[in-house]
C-alpha cells in the first residue's frame, strides 16, 4: 500500500526480508536436482549446459536495463512483484513440460525473475543509509538471499525425492504466489532523485567506469560465478550422481553449500573485516576456490565432496558480498540501482559461460576436463584481481 510518510516503519526491513526469502525459495525448489533431471530425460550434457546457463543469460541481458528503468521511474516495489510473477510462470511451465526447448525457455524465465534482484537488494539497502550501516545492510541482504536458496533447496529437494519433480516445481509456484500477495504491502519511500531519460551509453559514461571500481568488481564477480555455476550450481550434482549419490543426498549437499555461502557473506562483513582488508579476503578466497575446482576430478569420494563444496561456497559468499559492496560504494543514490544492475548483469556472464563451457567440454572430453579448465580460468581471475582491484581509501 502506498505511504506518503518518509519515515521508514520499523517493520519494513523485516517484512522485505520475508518477501526476499520467498522470492529466492521459489526460484530454488528444483535447481539442486536439475542436471540429474535433464539426464533422466535423455538430454545431452551440451544442451544441459545451455539450459542451466539460460538462468544466467536472461539475467545478463535484463539486469542492467532494468536497473536503468527503475532509476528513471524512481520505484522498486513494482519490479519486486514482477520478479515473483516471473518465478511463478517459470515453475508452472516446468511442471507441465518435458520438451527440451520449452525447458530451456522456462528455466530462462527463472533468470528473468532473478533479474529483479537488482530492485530488491537496492530497496533494502536504501532503508539503511546511515554511516556504517550500508556494508552491514549489504551483508544482511546477501545472507537472506542465501537463506532463501537454502530453504528452497532443502524443501524442494525433499519434495522431489519423495513425490517426484512435478510437486517440486509446484512448490515453487505456491511460494511465488504467497510472495506476490505480500509484496503489495512493501513500504517504499517517495522518490527524491529521479534519473533523467538518457541513452544506455550516456548512462554508462555517467557511471565513470574507467575511474570507479565498478567495472573490475563486476568482471571479477563474473569469474566467481563462472566457477560457482560451472561446478556447485551446475555439474557437481551430476558428478555426484555419477558417483552413486541419491537425490536426497544431493539435496542435502546443495542445502549445506548454500548454508556455507550464507556463512561466507556474514563472515566477510561482520567478522573477517576486523583482521583482513576486503582485498586480502578476496585474493585468498579467489585462489582457494580456483584450486578447489582443480581438485574436483580427484575428489572421488562422496564423503570428501561434501566439505569440498562447503568450503567452495564459503569462498563464493565472501567474494560476492565484498565485490557487490565495492562495485556500488562510489556511486551516488540516483544511479545506485543502475550500478547494481550493471554489476549483476556482468556477473551474469559467468553464470552463462560456466555451465555452457562445462557442458561442451564434458561432452567433448569429460566432466573432469571441464572442472580443470574452470579452475585454470579461476586462477587467471585471481591474478587479474591482484593487479586491478584495490582496497577502498579510508
């Protein structure tokens, strides 16, 4: 409901957290078992890679223009509702088709939904503009994003393991529907800064990419997501299935990896920052995560795969929280949603290239070869981080 009072109600932050949790739960009820599901349908690894990657492709295409649009409109709430509606359509479509190209379309629709994360995260951060509150707000909303994926993965995987894939997809429909109803009651302060209509090129120039850390933080986030979606969120479930893991076991592992990522987001902004600079944290986790990808072909025991994936997810949690904060720290309020959209669109490249490259290499050679190439690219990303990303000036 619209409110004219600019004083933020106390319930607004926790209420948005609830809607955020439903948003991510609805998008993650089936993702843990997607590649085993595609294998069951007889879909090739290459096509499976494109299906998994379509989630990132639509985000890559939409997040930046959506960020520009919401800055021009001066509103985020309507975009939150649209994101939940896209999630509902995605899960509903997947529940009633086994045609490969339609699966590609509806999985891509989940990426359309996730594209509206720009507006959700920006809306939450706008609630906390006081000095010293912003980094904590980024850490909290990143944690809630991970909490939603944890709950969605756990309950979705359990539902699929016991009742089949269609009930798992329908669980996503129900969660999205509840989220849509609640989102109409989100509080949003009246816009005080509206971006003037301008071209996308002019908007990019306004962000001063050559002088701000936005570009490099976004590119390095793409490397992090390339590893994440090529391995943990892409083909590690298939790899675990080949090692003899059950659907229940895969669901538990993916749930624990999401928990680990949430722990990483909290550690980076709340604990590790006391002893290590953001750059030190980023370099250490980038090198570690690349080496973990290189070790995957040698991780042939399910008992070892669990701690391996948990550690990798902590690395991703640390990286994405600090890179998001670094990307938008020097951007003014009138362009913050645009900058967030640019950041998330660029890291969407990694969400596409990771699974697409893994699928192609796995069909051409093997899953192990794909993991090795992903790890080598991760080391190149760590080297790039060393030379291009500096700590913010106090």
